[in-house]
C-alpha cells in the first residue's frame, strides 16, 4: 500500500475526508481557523466529510479552557464537522486522549514486527552524543543506536529496569516524496529528520507524529491540509504510515500568516489579534471573518475578481489550485472592509440588535423609535465593527468640546451660524422632519452663496465636534431644537 500510484487510485475511490486537529494548548488562532476552512472547502466541494479531532495528549499543556474556547470559536464561525462512523467520538469530536489503547495496540504490533524498537539510551548518553556532534560540526540528532542493541544488551537494560522510549525505524538514507496539493513535488531525506523518531516517551505517552498517523488512518482521512510548519512532520508521518502499512493520505501545506513586518502572526508576539476571541468580542460578523480568512490565501478559480462569498457559496467552485504558496499577510483594514460589506447586507433591525450589545448609552432615554431607526441607518456605514457604535453616537449623549484643529472652521462660519440660529429662533423649522431640516440648510447655503465644506463644516462641527457623520438634518432632528440651539449658541463668539 506504500506505492504512490496505488494510493492515488485508492484515494480516488474513497470518500474525501479531511479534518482539523487542534491542540488545546492555546487560544483558537486565526491560522487554525483558516486551515479548518480550506479543509471544509476541499472536502465539501467533493461531497466528502470534514472531521474534528482534539489533540489533547500533551497532558501538561492541554487546558480545558482552551478546549472550550476552540469549540465555541468554531461554533461561532459556523464551522460544523461531520460525525465519523468508524471511531469513538464525543458529539462528533474525536478526542485523541481516549485512544490510548488503540495507540498501544499499533505500537505493540510495530514492536513485534521489529519496525519499531525500544531505545534504552539515557538522557546523559544522548546529551554526550549531541555534544560530540556539535564539536564535529555535524547536524545534531539521534544516531539510531537502538537499532543495533544485541539481545544481551537489551536483557541487561531490562534487568536494571532501565526506562526506554519506542522509536520507529525509518530506514537508511532515502528520500521521502510526496506531491503536495499546494507546493507541488516535495522530497525530504530521512537523514534530515534527526534520526528515528520517538513514537512513545519514557512515561508511555505517545507522541504527536505517531498519534496523528494512527488517528488519521482510523478516521479514514484522505487529505491532510495544514500549515507549512508541518513539512518535516509530513515526511515522518509518511514513514510511519509506511511502517504501519497504512494508506498514505495526500498532503497540502498552507503558507503561514505573517504580519506586515514579516513576523509570524502569534499570540506571544502580537497578542489578541492572533486569536478569534478578539473579533468575536468586538462585534465582527463571523461570516466576514470566515470570508476574510479564506480570501487571505485563495483566489477564486472561476472568477478571480470575486471576493465576497459565504462558505457554502465557496464550496461549489473551490479548487485547491487557487491556494497561494506565498505567505498570507494579516491586514486589519482588509478584514474591516469585509466586515463592512457584511454589515451592509443586514436589515436595520439586525444592525440595531447587534449595536445594542455594545452601546453604553440608553437610546430609549433620548429618542423615539423612529429616531433610533434614523440614527442607526445614519451611522451603520461608519462601523468597522459593532463595538464602534459608542464612538459614533456619543456626541448625542455627552457634552462636546470642539478640537483645536477644527475650531478655525467654526470661526470662519460665524455669520452662517448666526443666521441659522436666528432662523431656528423664529420657529421656521420643523424639527421632526430630518429631510426638511436638510433642505433648510441648503437654502441658507444658497442665500449666503456657501456650499461644500464652507456650508457644512461650521454647522457639523458646532453640533457634533467632528467633521464627519450623519446628514445634518438627521443630527438636528436627533438633538432636538433646544440642544441644537444651545450648541450653536455655544460656538458663536
Ligand atoms: N495538533 C496539531 C496542531 O495543532 C495538528 C497538526 C495536524 O494537522 O496534523 O498543529
């Protein structure tokens, strides 16, 4: 079954199965989500299955809170997984730590067949080895000494109850090759893998590369798509697959996500921006984040200009050839652009409901229902995310101070402001009608031969202390006659 062509044929006949296999040793990273998305798209495009496996075998670093956050993050993003049939699971999720006895069964088999062996080398002994390799300027790694233990040596180690690890014999100097879905033809020589890999530690814990192979096999995974930081793992995993006579899945390695200053996006270096929670908490739409993450490394193969698509819209035309090999660049402006596009599709009520979760001001205390609708409609286009809402409406609720850089517009517009005040005082305006108010402003503009910035800036700044925002008629309607007059009066010298 190790033969490449046999594998191709075999994979072709089987249902396409992909998976995401996060370790609960940290927050849900954007890169993990993006990997999951390409796996979903790849399998669903082929009417296949997408599974979820929690790789929680690292007992020290795995945490329940990370596990919960990862699952909640996927749910929020609308990334659902199928239920595997051939393997135990919890609500569809395979938990790696429950598979100890199966892992042990395979390891025993490999030991029986002498494909794996026990290595009793002590930590000191291996440290010595590394020191001599360093001194001789050779690459560091295990020298496969355990392959050659004699039966007497092994008996002696066992008699003294010496601890051992289990290593897999990956053969002599040979190239491990695969045709990568993203990167094309790949080849890594076994001598560059640091010696026979450990598959089980002194304490009995099975190691990542082995557990992945065993689980992918039992879950009938046909395609492994993951970050390119796993390239050498892939070579080891192919060797393990061969040793176990398992079907070798196809592999695709995605470029990692970098920041603009060319650093790998990480929680340690970049804090919250690397994790999903920040976006969830700040009121980004999950559909927008999903679309953004897919688009970071993917060009639609049918319409290269198409940028906005839902996950299910993307299934239909998904083609892994559209995945880029170049690093993905984290770009918050681009994410904000996507989010605005998705906010624009929502109904007024949906935007209002979403904003209410973030508002620290009580809209009902000041505005009628019609006014609230008017306000939300007027500001929704300025929101990058729903948590921006306070900043868009605070001047209706708080005293304003005109910033120094804008004061000159107010100073230059004194005649205009006085004119407006006298019109308002003479009760000419209907404050309940935002569009009529807007008309009145235009009329003053015509009378005084003012337009553009000269007309709108002094009034807008006097009323809201800023140079952008909703239509002036809307602002005056929402402030009401008394407050509008008070603010205009304040700005007149
Ligand atoms: N638990 C591994 C990780 O989170 C899975 C890698 C893989 O997809 O095989 O990096």
